[in-house]
């Protein structure tokens, strides 16, 4: 089973959104959730247990729950309001001696918090992939063992914009996974020697 990113997602009773991230336990290399952005115009993204996935292709993910059940899941992004010190130029005549220095000012600002389970991280399509001797491409999707939920392969999008292809890399050749970058144990020459298939168009 593969979990494609940036593809349509359908609940058992109709389309419910589009996949944006997968959530991984980097210690066990197990996929625990997929993040799905609700249909336009809703800005919400929801974090869906991987056990909800009934089937996938390279173009679509099908869930085994209804849209109503999907709408009750926890949001991926949550708005929070925090107080921070921000730079503030002194304007009071009594403070002219400190010009052009700034003084701190308290301000309430809006912040977005990702509701990711502890000790896990979210990886998006397009995250960078680095070989041992430099950047080699970007994440296209992950292949998952349906029996245990563990990653078996990374699908790497590699090449120039007019000559892109994807390469399937075994998990044993991945050094570590971070949120915005995946590190390989292979150098660029070894990656380019792996079998490659031209990418099919995708929105």
C-alpha cells in the first residue's frame, strides 16, 4: 500500500478532502496518521488514523468512514494566542536618549500549533531528500506495509523539471527522517543507479 500526498481523499459516502502530510514515528519508522485538508472553502486540516485507510492508488485515498465521522476528528492545525515581546521604537520624549535603540513591548499575537502526537513528526510531499553528498530530490510518497503500518520504501522525485522521474528507495537505505528533510545512506551515484520510472502527471 502506498500513501500518496496531494491527492483526493474520499470517505465512504463521498469526497472529503485532499492529503497534505503523513505523520511518522521516526523511532519505529511507522506511519500513524495521514493529514487531510477539508474540501474548499474550508481551511481546516484533520489528522486521520492510518487504520481508516481502506484503499489507495497513486491518484486517490479511500477511507472506510463517513464524512460526518471525518468532520469529528481532531484538527491538525490549532490557532493559539500568545503574548510575546516585540521591538518597539521609543517615541516618548523621556526616552529620546535611547534612540535609535528599541524597548520591548508586550503584544498578543495569533500563532498556529500543529496537533501532532508526542514523539512524532509530519512529513509533506515535496520535503527535501539528501544523499550523503548533497541534495538529490524530494519526497513524492511513502510505501507502507499494510500488515504492520511500517514504511517499506520512500518514493523519491528526482531530476530536472523537464526530465523528472521517481525512484523507489528501501527504508534500509534511509539514515533518518526529519519534518522537512529525509537523509539517505546512499550517495547520488548510488541513487541514480536505482531503477526509475517516469512520473505520471499529477495535480
